[in-house]
């Protein structure tokens, strides 16, 4: 039985604006992207750390910056959600889920 469907929204459904996030962090005083920020990002993406730990990891490089400003800078990466992707998500994915459910029911008995 299908219990969950997980979607990677970043650069799949939502466009990411990677230049904007770099610009916003530069405005906050980050002079270079460090390897530990890459590791921090990877941990956050797979749920190994929560949002607070993620923001505090950035704050180590930006000690005088408020966590809310760090969150705002990070969220600047979120771009648009093109309508055609939303339509796929709402139409085609629902059809696939329904078909999978019907097949599951047929094979369950």
C-alpha cells in the first residue's frame, strides 16, 4: 500500500533563484560560501537537522545577524511556481494515485 508520496519541490516544481540567495547573504555580510554551509544544507534537506539548527549554522558565520534575517535571506531562493507544473501536480498526480489505489484494491483480495 502506498502510504506517502514525497516530492522534491526545489527546481522540480518550484524554480529556485540561487543567485538571489547568494546576493541576500552577501548583504548580511557573508563573504564566501564555506564547505560547512554545504554540509549544513545537505543535513537540512534530508531532515537530519531542524530549521533552528540550520539557521544557527549560518549564524556562526554571521554572528551579528538575527535568525529572522537569515531565514529571509534563505527564503529568497524560492522562485515562482509555474502554472503548468501546478496543473501536473494537481491533475496527473491525482490520476496516478487513483490508478495505484485501484490496482492495490484489485490485488489485495
